[in-house]
C-alpha cells in the first residue's frame, strides 16, 4: 500500500486543477505547494505529517485573518474566505471539545500534575499527540481550567 502524503495530494490536485483550468483552486493550490516546498527547504528535508498540517494551518489562518481585515471590502473578503474553504479540505478533522477535555484529563493523570506550575509539562506532552488535530489554544485553556 502506498501512503499518499499531504504534499502529494495537494500536488495531484494542483495538476488536475491546471488541466481543468479551475482558477480559484489553481491559485490556492499553487500557494500551498509553494509554502510546503519553502518549509522543506527551510528545514532541510522531508516534512512529517504534523509539519505539513502545520504549514497548511498557517496558510488557512492567513486567509482567515485577511478576510477579517478586509471587512470594508466585501468582494476581497469573500475571495479570502473562498480560498480558506479550499484550504480546509486538506486539514484533518479537528477533535471535538469533549475529546480535547478527555485528552487533557488523561495527560494530567499520566503526568501526575496537580497545579498550574505543571502547565508547561502537560502542554509538552499534549503537543506531540494533538498537534494538527486540535486547536492548541483551546487545549491550553482546558489545561489551565482543569489545573486551577
């Protein structure tokens, strides 16, 4: 069985979009491929799945922030939102709030943490497990809530 990476999937979709001449997809996918390849060059090697997802999430965040900043120009904001919608297709489904709570509870039990002084320790344990699968800001908030 051949494992298709996120980069391979985006690259294949870019080629299909170029053949079909679908402009919004083509532009967005080109920017994703460029961002992923730039990250590969910067790190000096292949990107694991978590790093690939992080790059795509960064691109999504940029589009969402641009759309929010362009409220006074609705047409441009819509373009950014459309690009964000295309990018979302390449991200894994995010964990539910209940799953995040359960993961935080398990991490607290595993580490034996008992107070806010261990927040960094728990976040370190959770970062590897949840990166790309959950909003780390929400995870941090849940850790703080459970340790207070």
